[in-house]
């Protein structure tokens, strides 16, 4: 009884130690999972912070580039205006030089014509001898005055024509400068809008790269977490299997010791049974002796005295025979008991071995089924996690693509409105300029021809 209690206490201690080991292992595994999750969360936070810095850096660079472009375009526009003003002055000077040449040529021609006419009149007057000299002189003076007045009128007409041409040319130059300015503004706004479009495309490309890198990181982190979980499950299953095998071996050793003890104790038990049978035999012998004495006394009383000796011999032989038969029966009983006890012990031990083997096999199968179920559930959970991650990534990508599409639509609308407003403003400016030109009497200046380079 004491040894049995000690054995049960040892089994309880082993079981408690195993349970404590399980608890320590589970706590350690939980710590590992929490540590990995914290590490992955910190990594994701760092990743998001890095992406945010990339976006901020690109936004700052975009603002800087747009400011730089605005300054460059303002400088270019100012330079273009100065160049147009210089070109206007150059062409105006060219027109003035050309008109001066024309005036000089015109005056030279007038002088030649004046001299020719004067010489011709003098020749006619020389040939006319009938006209008095005073009349000739008067006619010559009137002719000179007429020619001078006519030439003065022609000169004034030429100067007026040159002035009108100069003013019209200046007005046409201003119109051409205005058109050039408009064309330059169109080029600048195209450059600005193309720059914004390029920057927006770069921003979208960065967003897509960041989304892809985030998706890759999420997938790597989830796979890392899954690997750790499966490794911890494998370690737990390995520990459970080792403990189960240790438990099986211990149960088998305990049964083996129990059977060995039973086999060692069997002779003692058989000896006790044999002594019990011998005692029963002795008690039976005593009973038979009493019965024999009673029978002998009775036979002696009823039989003649002469037959007593033969009767005693017969009764003695009968008693001896019966005791021999009884002894043989008891000996056979002892032998049968010995054989049956040995067979029964062997059968009981074999049955216990088979029962224990079947029980341990069932427990091992239950453990294997439980571990298989646990592993299958973990794999199913991992597959579900992957599907959720893919759905999350797909939804995030769809929102990103929708955002990109909306931003491109807004950018295109802004581009269209800016170009439209620019063209409308330029059209109003040109229309106002043409109206003012018509009011000043210059008419249409759209097809005005300027002096060519060869005429400079």
C-alpha cells in the first residue's frame, strides 16, 4: 500500500512537472510571438514614416521646381518683352532710315525735275524773241513758284504718307509684339502644365511604388509570423510527442515492474495456497480418522471377537487406501492449482499488456489527430490571413487607382481651364488692340508686311 502511494505520488509529480513544462513553453511561445509582432509593428511604422518623408520630400521638390519655373518664366517673359521692344525700335529705326532715303531720293528727283523744267523754259524763252524780257521774267517767276509749290505739296504729301506708314508700322509692330507675347505665354503655360503633369505622374509612380513596397513588406511580415507560428506548433507537437512517448515508456515500465513483482510474489502465494490445501488435507484426514475409529469401534462391538483381528486389518487397509486416494487427490489439486495459477497470471499479464498497448495506441492516435487538427486549423488560419491581406491590398490599390484617376481628371480640368482662360484673355487683348487700331484709322494690321532683312 505504501509503495503504491509512493508510485501514485511520483506519477502526480511527473504529471505536474509536465504541465508546468507545458505552461512554461506556452508562455515562452507567447512571448516570442508578441516580441515578433512588436518588431514587425515597429518595422511597419518605420516603413510608413519613410514613405511619408518620401512624399513630403517630393512635394517640397515639386513646389521648389514650380517656383523656380515661375521665376525662370517671369525672367524669360521680361527678356522677351525687352527683346520685342528692341526689335520694335530696330525696325522703327530701319523704317525711318528707309523713309529718309526715300525722301532724299525724292528731293533729288525734284531738284533734277526743277532744273530740267527751268532749263527747258529758259530755252523756250530764248527762242521766243517776240516776247518782252519783263514778261519772260515774270513767266519764269510764275513757273518757278508753281513748280516750287507743286514740289512742296508733293513733299508734304510724301512726308504725310511716310508718317502714316511709320505710325501704321509702329502699330503693326506693337500688334506683332503682342502676338509674340501671346505665343510666348502659350509656350510658358504649356511648359508649366507639362511640368505639373510630369510631377503628378512622378507622384503617382511614387505612390504605386510605395503601395507595392508596402504590400511586399506586409506579405513578408505575415509569412515571417506564419513561419514562427508553425515552428512553435512544431516544437509544441514535438514536445507533446516526446512527453507522450515518455509517458508510454513509463507506463510500460511500470506494468513490467508490476508483472515482475507478481511473478516474484507468485511462489509465495502458491506456497500459501499449498499450505491451505495441506491444512484442508490434514483436517480431512483427522475427520476420516475419527470416522475410522467410530466405525472400528462399532464393527468391533457388533462382530465376534474372533473376527476382530481380520476386521481390524481390513479396516486398516481400507483406511490406508482411502488416505492414499485422498492424498493423491490433494496432490493433484495442488498441481492443478499451480498450473492454473501460472496460466492465469500469464493470461492476466498478457491481457494487461494488450489493454495497455491498445490504450497507449489510442492515446497516441488521439494525440496525432489533435496535432493534425491543430496544424490544419493553423494552416487554414494562415490561408485566411493571406486572403484577407490580398483583399486589403486589392482594395487599397483600387482606392489608389481611383485617387490617381480623380487627380488626373482634376489636373486635366485645370489644364483645360487655364488654357481656355489664357486664350480668352489673349483674344480680348488682341480684339481690344484691333478695335483701338481701327479707331485710330489704321484698319486691319493682320497682313501688314514689314521690311525684309535684305532691305535693311
